[in-house]
C-alpha cells in the first residue's frame, strides 16, 4: 500500500527512526566524539518525494530542512 504523503503537507510530524546513528564532535580540539542513536525526527512536512520526506525543523533557534528516507522510518505520528 502506498500512502499519499502530500495530503499531510503542512502538518507537524514525529518520525520514529529505525536504527540509525550520529556523531557529535566536542568544541575543544582533541575531545573525543560522542556517538548516539537517532531515535526520532520532528518537524513540519514540507515535501514528499518518491524516496522520502522533507521536514522543516527548528533547533537552537535555527530553521533547517531534514530529508528522511522511507527506508529509515519505523513509525510516524501526524498532528
């Protein structure tokens, strides 16, 4: 079954991710990087493509776009 994501453009979403990992490097030179599991992505659906979704998200008072491939999505909550 294919879902028409376009009907949810402009809606807020919480996307629970399948296993996916990221890394954060410290501010001080020589500081060890911290690896963490990316559990979810949150934002407003901006665009839907054949291979994933674009979310508009905010962090630290900055707006940015996030591409989430369908293969990384475990569950979606739509508000």
